[in-house]
């Protein structure tokens, strides 16, 4: 089996950012929109690491730069100098399929119509969109869902609609999750699907406006959070200020995994600080599963707040006994078990003095395939732990996501074809406990219907079209047959 630490995590598809300056005395107060976008994208790096791009406008022309890699390596000083103007949008991409091809780097720039477009999310049902483009004789051979959205808007502009009207007219073709920043030479637009599955917020800066996937980007550039872009809302910002139009009736369903794992700790989602919610996840799981132990250890970095909350609620001391090497971005896929194991140790290492002879509570945010946690449990036992109790600060993930998260097929999700006791035996832990669905919702302080919980309950609030055939609904205690993706070497596991 190929083991890759990054492959056994969920990944966001991307992060988006937009900014428009305020005109003063015929000028834009020296605003370098592209440079501010660069810093905003840096703050959103966790949402996408494959490529990054910026489009800017000086009111006369649109300028674009995009490159593979992290924000730190995708831009040079000369690149930013070639992106003049007071309006800019940016995009960090994580490829969910097909690899990190240059042709999919965003923002997309349609020079014919003078528009640019950056998309966070996924359209799982593109049937209406494809039929429309086919009727308009558009070649879709090298298009993903985001590129098809741009093409549809362009088709309506060819029919005589202006940019704003074209967006509103094309909107019914967009079936899925989308949080979008877009622009022409003089305006910045943002709009969200009716459920607001992926986050999108508005800030202010020196009389101008900023749009970002997360509020942490506002803090980085000194902007002030104003409000969220509402689900189903179209926001238009130009030299006259901000205008808003509700295009579709809102049905708010923010993706729960934004709070569980994706969003940065200092961001605000639905008025809640992410760090606070994750600590409350930890407190809730401590209430649900009280246990006697010597130490609470998080899997860095995403599980640290939940581990702090667990420690505070239980009174068990918190220790950073797992150390993450922050300077390794991706591990190579190695051909032998020995080298695969070394890949994990390149990412994480134990502090044996904090583990030897102890009953250890390990906190993580989720289990996907189970490969990482299995190796992790083994490492902790090898460091001398007497017992290893795994606590997961979210319920079992039994269904794939179709709205912009890179999740495996359902038959690769370990919780879809194993019960909790079977997963415990598979990973070799002394015990395994997942936060209950009810406990997770309680910890947010918001109603369950505020969220898209499809990874946990299989209820998809926006049509997933033909992809529905890929999903089998599982009742309590029901599971899929043993996955074909589970190798024979892991099909049975020894308990510890």
C-alpha cells in the first residue's frame, strides 16, 4: 500500500481574495491592490498549496500572473510590479482531481470580455451547464467546472448582456458550492451559492473593500471585518460603493468541516471564533468519554485546540509530545514499508520522555482512510506508552464530500466499511472514541440545520446529480463490504 501522510487528510480546494481601493482626488491613494492580495493569499495558504494567481486592473487593462507552488515561491518582486492597479482578485488552488495542471490555475482571465474569475468550491452537477455550453458550441475538452462557469458568463455577454446581468442570468446553471470573487476593469464582484457551503466575508480598508474566504486575511492586511457575503447574495463594489442583490433565497449550510479542520484558528465563521469552537469540541468529547489517563497529546497542528479543551475539562495534563516538522510540505510516495514509515517520521516525531510508561490520550480532528492514525499509534507505543486512547473531535466520516473538499470515494473511508471497534482494532489503539454528532452540534452553539453535515450523515443540501450513484446510504450499524482499497496487509490487525 502506498502511504502518504498528506493523502490521508482532507484538503480544501482553494481560497479566494479580492480588493478594491477608494478613489480620492482622482487617484487611488497609492493602493497596490496586487501586493495586498499577495499578503491576503499568504494568510489563506492553508486552503490551497498547488498554485497561486492574481489578476489586477488599473481601470484600463487587466493584468495576470499565476504560477505553481506556494505563495512564497509563486511571486517575485517583478511579478507584483507587473500587476498595477486599484482592483485585484487572487486564488490559491488545491487540485481535487487531474493534478496541478497550469491550465487550471486561477484566477481565470477572459480577455475577450474583460473579466476575471476565482472560484472556491465544486459543482458536482454540471449537466445543465454542459448542455448550455454545448448549445453555444463551446469546446469543453480542457474545462473544469470553474472554467465552464466563466464560459457561460461569456456566452451571455456575447448575447449582449453586461457583466452583472450575465452573472445573474447564468446563475441557475451553477449547481453546487461556489464562493466567488470576480472583476472587470472597474468593479469587484462576489457571490455565493444559496447554502453558503464555503465561507466568504467582506471587510473594509481605507474606504475600500476586501473580500476573502476567511477573516484571518483581513487581519493580515489591516482590514476590518464588516460582514459575511450572504448565501445566494451578489455583491457589487465600484467607485460608488457597495451594492447588494439577493439572487436566490438563502438556505444557510456552512460546511461543518470548516469548523472541524479547514479554517484557520483566528478566523470568524458564523460569528464564532474557530479556535473557541474547536476547544469546545474537546471539552464535549471529554464529557462524553471520561477516562483516567496521564497525559493529553494533540496531533499537530489542527487538533491542538481540541486537546486543550479536553485537558481543561478532564484535568489531565496537556503535552506537545508529537512534534511536527513544519518545513516539509509534501512527502514522496515511497516503494517499501520501511521508507513509507520514514515518511511519517519526516512529518511527525515523538518525545519519548513525555510518553514512556504513560496512559496517553491522543486527540485528532478526523480519521479518513486510517493509514496515518495506524502508524501514529504504533509510533506512540514504540516511544514507550503503556496505553494509547484515540479521541476524534468529530463523528465518523462515512460519506464523501462533493462541494470542494478532496475526499476519497466512500469505499475508501474507513468508517464506511468498519465499525468503531473494528477501526480500533485496525489502528491498534487501546480504545477509540468519536465525538457524537449531537455533541459536535452542541459545541458550536448553533442549530444543526445551520451546517452542511453531509460527510457525517449523507444528506447533500444541493443536488450532486449523477454523483449520487456513488453513495450508499448507511443506517445505524450498517456498513459497506470490506473496501477493495484496503490492502491485505491491513485487512486484519492485531490489538494492543
